[in-house]
């Protein structure tokens, strides 16, 4: 969760530094340098954290590969021994090999899906704190009467359309 907060804060600072709406305030109050320093500090912290995570991931990957290789060698060595001593027919050994490979691929797919689901759950779990209206209906009920703007009850209609940019007054086209 701390990593998500850090990424959001970094994004917010970069938005404020590049937004045309806040440029005048940043100049008047002289906080441009402070925001730039804060952004640089957050970028350095982010880089250090990414390096730390990459080292940890590399170590875990190497360890898992070594254990996986040892398990595969032991399994296939045992299969070869059973075939060599005549306790298992070759056809059965080939079937076992196909099953092992298929099972390993399925486990890998499962773990990748669980990891992706966990990462996405961090955002979903964090959403109620950021967006108090997150529980409103995304699709109106079938018996709902549409409002004049075309959206269902309690739902926002289409945003105002304009040309010329958000900071231009009056806008060129308004619906």
C-alpha cells in the first residue's frame, strides 16, 4: 500500500508542475523549486526501491529455478531408473512426462493469475478510501427512467463538450 501511495503522490506532483491551471499559483508562491526537489527525491526513492525489488526478485527467481531443476532431475532420474529396471513400461513413463509438463504449465498459469489478481486487488481495496461514491450503480436497472441528459437516475450524464482547451473562456462549443 505504501508503494501505491508513493506512486500517486509522485503522479500528483508531476501533474501540478505541468498543469496550466496551477502554473500561475506555482510562480506566485515560488513553490516550483520545492515541488521539483520533492519530485526528484521521490524519483530517487522510487529508483532505490525498484533496485531492491529487482534484486529480491532475481534472488527468488534463481532459487526457484535451482529447486525446480533439482526436482525435475530427481523426477526424471527416478523415471529413467524405473524404465531401466523394467518396473515401468516406456509408454507409461512417456505418459508421466507429458503429465508432469502439463501440470507444471498449469501451475505456472495459476500462479501468474493469482499474482495479477493480488496486484489488482490492491487498487480495488484502496478505492473506497479515494472515491466515496464508488458504490453507485454503473449500469442503471432495466426499469429505470432515463433522465434528460441520457444517463440513469443517480448517474452523471455526458460531460460538457467544449473546444479550445479547458482554460479558454468562453469555450468555442458547448452542448
